[in-house]
C-alpha cells in the first residue's frame, strides 16, 4: 500500500493510504503489421465510442509512434478494454498511468 499526502497542518504532512483501485491505469494499443488503418480506426469508434476524427487521430498515433493511450481508469476496467482489443485482433497492454 502506498501513502500520499492528505493535507498539511502546521508544517506536518498527514498521510492516507492509497488503495489499488485508486491508482490509475491506461490501455495502450500497439502498432502491428497486420491490421489495416481503416480497421483500427473502426475498432476505436466502435469500442470506445469516439468520433471519426478522434479515432483517425489515435490510429495515426499508433501507426506513426508505434503506440497510443486510449483510456485511463481502474485496472480491472482497463484489462477489460485490453481483452476486447485482443478479440478485435489488436495488440494492447495495460500500464500504470504516468504520475
């Protein structure tokens, strides 16, 4: 369990425990040599519910940078997204969100 400051009182830092459910995680989709760019964009629109310009932007990020972060949330939710991406045939991983 990690501790983070909860506030300051006369120069002292009070701490409260951080539970695993509070730590943010991300879903990362990786570039692959198999799927068409139009298909990847369609998956992003269908699964994440983003509009076409956003889906195309994220798809181009995957294509040009090799990866894109699609969502952030609790670990269980991000793992469900990763499983869904695998079912669509995309490469995806779950990572801790940068602090």
